[in-house]
DNA sequence: AGTCAGGTCGTCT
DNA sequence: AGACGACCTGAC
C-alpha cells in the first residue's frame, strides 16, 4: 500500500478516509466543475467517473467512499480527487492576494479541482454554453444512457458511463437533439466527427503547453474561449486557465475594478491578476459569488 | 409574453 | 479585430 498524508480504513463495500484535509463533498461537487455528481437525499453524492460508480459523503471528521475498493482508490480516485495536491498551501497563497479572495477561500475551503476526462469535458462544456445546470445535467445523462455502457445499479438506480467518441459517433444530429442538447446538437456531432476522423486523443492534451492546448480546443465547433478554458482547467490540468462566465465577469467588476470589457480582455485581466494559480482562484471566487449570489 | 441561463457562431463593418 | 443578433429549452 502507498503512503498517504491521511489514513485509509477498509470498510464494508468501501473506504473510510481519516484526516483528509481540504475535502468537502458539497464544495467539490457544487462548484460548477462537474455535472454527473448528484446529491442523494442523505447528503451523499453519487457519480460516475472512469467507468465506475462511486458514492461520497462526509461522516463527522471522516470522508466515506462507498461502492469502491483500495485498488480503484489507488488507480482512479486518488488522482481523480487530486489528493496528491496540497490545497492548504494554495489557499494560503491565494488568501494573501487580497481580502475578497481570502473570504472566497474560507467559504469554499473544501474545493478540489477534479482531474476529469478530457473528452467528457469537451462534450459536457459544449453543452454548457448559454444553458442552465439542471438542463446540462439532463442532456449529459440522456447521452450517457443512450450511448454509454450500463454500469449496473447502485441504491436502486442505474448508472451509465459517458460514451467514448466511437460510441457517441453512432448518434445523428437529430438523435443528439432528442437528448435535449438544443442548438448545440450540431456542435457535438461535428466535434465527435472531428475526433474520430482525425484520430484525436484528448488525453494527449494534458501534456500540451497551455496556450497550444487552448488553441487546439478552439478548433472544435461549439468551443469558444470560455468553454476551452473550462475543458483545459477541469480535464487537462491547465491550472492557469481563467474561464470567464457571467459570474466571474461580475466578480471582476465587483471586486477587482474591472470595467465592462469584452470577454477576451476579461480573460487576460484575470490571468494577469492571479498568475499560475488563476484556475484555483477562479474556482473559489466562482463558488463564493454564485452560492451567495453576489453582484446579481 | 418576455427574459434569462456556465456562450458561440455567422455575418457585417 | 470588434459589435450584434440568433439560437434549443424551460423555468420564473
């Protein structure tokens, strides 16, 4: 077994993580980075990632991972939850930047940026454009049900993997419209087509230099600056990304004296302001203002 | 009925 | 380069 700076206890059908710092399920799953983790009635979250169903909840000071084992923890969940990163150090650094960021970090103390799948992020964030979270979730769920693999049951519900490019290429534009993707149906269709025909491996984007990665992502239909930044940050480890949506735009205007400038300028403004950790700063700020509806 | 939501695309200066 | 309207969908 590997050595960690927290303790793991194997329990019935899962794991108990003790002394795990900077980890709060609600902060992680509700900070806007993912769409497939749904809160159950018991305050636990169930989601699908890397073809596995996992349930996560807090139990006092501990975190419970249900429906998994040590093997998957070491091979999947450790990296997925970015457990090798020292978030306390990042938070301390950000808190020194300014008062507002300090408050945002305190508010979303348990946020972690998940290391999600690049291909899934590509399609998911295309769907996110000019859309609402419940509808984004529904569309992704429809796509997974119809084109992904049945992963079986957990607590009475069926879960499906997010389809591979090959699997999703079975869908026509009309099929995608039926999944309630709206006008983004053709973006998804042509993006999937491009990935298949040009044999693009989205996982290889992780190794790319951030700027190149961003430019490559912009080549896909339905991917603009904001969506490319989200894909880069959440699916390709580009932590200097600064996705600017309506909320972040408000943040920059409310807290950081930004004028009402264009999106490309806002993006540069944020990246210059926060530097290499801009992506982390963006997440804490986004969660803070959206939860409290600051500036609305 | 009109507006708005994790924006992007196409078209026109 | 930069501005502007259109766009699925459904909830307020």
